[in-house]
C-alpha cells in the first residue's frame, strides 16, 4: 500500500499536476473557493517557483555574501 504522505508530511505525488487538473475543472464547474480557477499567469508563476525556487534558494544560501554586492548595485540602478 502506497503512503499518502511523504517524509515531510506533504501530500505525496506530483502536486503541480493535481493543482492544474483541479483548476481546469474549476473553470467549468464552480468548486468551492476555486470558482473560476486561477489564470494561466498564476499557474505559470507557480510552476516556475516550484521547479526553479529550490535551486535558486540553494545558490542564495551558499553564495549569499558574494551576491549581496550585485543586489546593492541593482538597488542603486533602480532609484
């Protein structure tokens, strides 16, 4: 029997696919708070954050002190 939860007590499986299926279903049938479902932009941002967020966090955690110089330069260019 396959466990429903993984070792971090999250629901196991491909959670992005499950959310996309539920949002596609919510576009046609109002499902509770998901009435109308999220837009494509919201799903695209969630997809990018899900798959690129962990490697980006690893890089920021490892090289955070060196990257802070680039952040200061970027902040001065924005103003």
